[in-house]
C-alpha cells in the first residue's frame, strides 16, 4: 500500500472513530454525568488505567464531527508555525507484553466532546513502540482508536503528554485487563 493508500486508510479509521463518537455522544447527551477511565502516572513512570473518574460532558452539535472530519497530520503540523520541537516515544504494553499494530493518536481532547484540532496518527511497531517526531513543544493528549483497540483491556480516555524542546519524552503505557 502506497503513501496515498495509507493516508486514505488512516482517514477512514479516523472518520469511523469520529462518527462512532458522535453517535455515542448523541446517545448519552441527555446524561448529566459520564463515567470514564482515568489515566494515572505511577512512581515508575508507567501510565495505568485507575479507578473511575467523572466529568460533565459539553453538548456537541449534531453532525459536527460528521461534516468536518479531521485528516491526520504530520506530528510537526500539530501546531502550525511552531519553531521549537522535541519528540515523544511511547511504548504500549498489556499484561506485560508489547502491543503491536495499535493505533496511537496524538492531539488534544476535550472531555465530553472528543478530539479537537489536528491529530497525528501512528501504529505501534512489533515491540509496542511509536515515536512522534518532530513534535512542537507543548502539552498533548495520547488516545487510542477504539476500532482496533484490544477488547480484553480497559480503554483509556486520554493520557497527558508534555513535549520539551530538543528532548525525547518517553512514556510507557501499561493497559490493564478488564475484570
């Protein structure tokens, strides 16, 4: 599959994710409180799903995602005009084993409304690693596309990540099996 086919494939996955998210938002839009998983960074620097978090969702206009889906961008284009860059290296594991072929998205998420602005999309390699570079300096959210997320693990709503100038930020995300 060439570059064009790869971009089209990523675009379709993102479109399906956003349409699914819109449907879920519409379904749960009448609720005043939504339950989500919380990502916690432990003392070993590993992000884990932990406990239950609550947030109040914002209302999303019907069709807002369906009419203007975002195409994935290069990590350097997450903040147009940026002049300072770093890198973000992430390893995703589950039950202590690397998870290859998992789509990892980098961008911003607003609780209750989903992804906002440009997003970079990559897939983990055979060792569960993905490296976003160059990435403009700043704070981002890592999240996973539910269409290829392993069903035996808890889905994280988002994992915060900060990128520093001329540095490689490393994160290890250990997914927790469903009970």
